[in-house]
C-alpha cells in the first residue's frame, strides 16, 4: 500500500505529538521535528509505504529525545482498560454454538481493539466505549472474508498471529483461543522494541497473551508493520513455515500488501485514515476482514 496525499499530515502530526510526549526539552523537540521534516522531504514520494516512513519517524524520535518508549504510560493504561472489557468479549464469543460463529465473533472483537491508536488526524477513541463497540462491530464490517478465513485457518498446523497495538492485544485473546480450537499451534509475534503504541513482549505478558498462545515471540525488529528485511532469523524461520497468518492493524496491512506471500494472510483492521479506507474501497471508520492469498 502506497502513501496518499493525506499521509503527509498524518505522518508529521503523529510525530509532532509523540515528540511532545517524549521530552519537555524545547531544544530536543526542535531538533527531532526538524529531522522528521528532513526525512519526509527526502522520502515522501509516490512509491513510499506509510508504515516504512512511520518507522523512520519513530526511530528519529527515540534517538533524538533519548526516550525509548514515549507512550509507555499510555500503553499501560490501554492494557488495563482493555482487560476490563475482555470478559465481555469472551462471553460474546463463547455464547455462540458453532466453531465458525465463535471464530466470527472473535474476529470482530479483535478488529474493534484496533480503534486504539494515538494521534491520527480525525481519529478519536474512548477506552470507555470499547464494550459498546464490540457489540456494534458487525454493523461496521465493510469487507467480510471471515467465513472464507475460517475455512483457510481450519486445520492449519502452524498459525502466526502478528499483533498490533497495546490495549488492542488484550482483545486478540478470544481469537487466539479460537484459532487454537480450529487449527494447531498459534504463535503470537510482537515488536522487539517500543515503536509508537505497538505491543511489545511486556504488553503481551501484562494482558496474559503468553498464557493463551502456544508461544509469544518478537519479530526481532522495531519496525511498524512487517518488514522482513529487518526481522530476526528466529522469527523468519517460524513465519516462513506458517500455514496461515493473522495480521492486525493498518501498519501490517500497509506492508503486507506490498509483499509476495507464501501463506494466506487475514488482515483485520479498522480504517482509521482515508488512505487505508481508499485502498480497501470503503469509507473511513469501517471494519475490514480481508484474506489475501499467495500470488
């Protein structure tokens, strides 16, 4: 997925607010923002991928400010609040009588967790709305490949689950459980280091993903989305063997749609920006469950 015109504002605005979170030193703020401007001036072109530019921005912020995790406290709060909603999501999933319907409800809960995202222009969320949103998720489902994905995942020996954001990762738990029910081993991958509000191993452990998945690993990288050239050999060995992949969030969608795939990938996300919404041919603030196959 390539950048669009609207990405220019988003890439800078997200960086601006994160710089304010990262440091109170005005000189460091100025230096970080100047370097973000310079990076975008050199790299913002029609062939650029939003998540790749976002990764470059995040590394500038961490390097210049010396703050390795500007959103650490906000991520912790998101985890706590999402955990409060998890029993409701689990009840909604377990109330269904068939594997396919439980899988469907779990996908919808996982998608709604993707509303948790900081500083995207025009996107707002309230953690207190999560409970209501998971019950309304079906109404906003604009791309529905869930039944097809169920058939593709069923019987898979190895499933890789690419997590996205802190907080959101708590609402991935019902889907991880359902994938284990219909498939085989489920390995969840998180970021190796903090990047924006993406989930790390610390977040996965805080919400209990390690007690549900067969294993939790890192990609070996702090890249937004999935950049195989930066991933660790250990991650690549597992990813290359996967029979089915679940990829959460916009960053994963932006990068995976540029890749040559070896297994079916289920993209689960909320269209929180115009560029992503346009790519999928839907309106903003819609839910996407899109399966893409090797080609």
